[in-house]
C-alpha cells in the first residue's frame, strides 16, 4: 500500500492489524513505520520499514520525518546505482561491436 500511495504508513499494533502478512508471523514486533523509496518517475522503488517491539508509544512526527529523509537519500543512491549499471552494460555492448 505504501509503495502504491507514496505516503508513509504507521501501524501501532502490527499483530492485531487486519492487513498483516503471514510471512512476518515468526517475527515479533509491535509498531511499524513504512515509508516509500520515491524517485521522480513512478512507481516508487520500494519501501523502508522501521519496527519496534519494545515501545508503548507511537512513532513521533520527528521519527517519520527522519525516516522519510533517509528513504529519499536511499532512493537516490539506488537509482544512481541502477543507472550506472545500465550505462556500464551499454558501454560493454558498444565495445563488443
């Protein structure tokens, strides 16, 4: 959902969340904060999650801002690495001719 909407999502009690995935049943965490890895062209690259199994309070606005800033920087790094890989392949194909 986060990758589709491009908006952060916070879940205060993942174990009771009706949309949780059974894939994560073996992991014990209570709170989850998910933010998209956004690039200028849709769709987003993916999602970064932060989780906590100790806390009793929700993630703060500062937590959300910090994870969003990190996600923005990570998305730039991933996109640059992807573009570099494409350039390398193009150069190799050109040299092979």
